[in-house]
C-alpha cells in the first residue's frame, strides 16, 4: 500500500461519525453500568480528588473567601481532562470483560503518549489563568469582606453577581478547552492520532456535531460543577462521566474504522 493511500485511510478514521441525542443517553447508561462493575476501584480513584477538594475548601473557609469555591468548582472542568487516562484504562479493561485493579489506573497514565501530556499541560495552564482572573474579579466585586461558607448559603446579591460574571469568563475558556480536548486526548491515548491531528479531529467533531456536543458539554459541566460543590457526589459522578465520555468517544470515532485501517496496512 502506498504512503498516500495509508495517509488517506488514516484520515478516514479521524472523520467523526453521525451523532444524535440518543447517543448521549446511551453513553450515560454505559458509564453507570461500568461504575457498577467496579464501584470500589472507581470510588477510590475519585476519592483522591475529593480529598484535594476538601483541603481547598478548608483553605477557603480559613481565609474567609468562600465564594471563590464557585470559581474553583467551574475550574475543575478545565483540569478534568488530565484525570481521564486512569479512567480510560479501567474502562477498557471492563469493556473487554477483564478485572480492573488499582494498578490499571497508574498504567493508564504511564501509557499516555507525550501529546496527551501536552494537552494536559495546556489544561493546567488555562486553569491557572482562570483562577487568577477569578481572584481579580473577586477582589473587585467582593473585596476583603469576610465570607465563610455559612454566609455563602444566604445567597446574597454580591455572590450572585460574582458567580454570573465569573461564569461568563470561565465559559469562554471552558468552551475552547472542550473543543480542543474532548476527543484529542482519547485519540492520542489510543495512538490513533498525534497532537496536531488529534486536536484538529476534536475541533472538527465538536463543530460538526455542534448541537449534540453542546448538549453533552452542558450535561457534563452541570453534573461535575454541582458535584464539586457537593463533594461526596463526585465519588460517583466523576467516574460515571469519565466512563460515559469514553463511550461517547467510541461512538464518535468508532474503533472498527481504526482496526480496518490496521488490517489494510498489514
């Protein structure tokens, strides 16, 4: 087979398949089923990030800047893609009917190619930018007035305004990151794409199936942000949504297409 034909077939595997809202529902059901197949392992991995969240909320309470928790909850969506490799490894083991163990989580991160870490670095950088901007906005809108979590429950107008403006700022960053990383990380993880081709394929899939992908982005954001604010929920929702995202990726870029290309090359 010529190099030109091989490149053409490889590009075909990065052409997103048609998607419907039913695919989102199916992906969510699949994610829940996988969680039920390995609840202990899933909860243990998610507990690491819940613990980090508890520490961060403790710092916010100590500093009496509790409204910043709203920004941090939204910012979790920016660093979420960094966590996916561990869940991908577990999901793939369960998908093939094998037992998943704690070591599979580490194996997922170990297997992540360099391009995936580059995307993860960009996620972390955008998170730092987001936290910095949120801090500046907090200083302008709330100031140095002590604000603990008990007072935050009163839902005062200044908090509502701060949350609204920070959501607008964070939404732009979140959309950019979603378009770039939604499918690039799993494509790179599966070694079906390099960094640039994976990002291009991800952006093409998001804009090519814009309505469905925006519905998925809204559901994903709403579930994770609410769960981050109510941390115990994250023990369940984080793995469920990670497994669901893996399934939606497979529906968008079917693995059968990649297998066909590999067979043709051999």
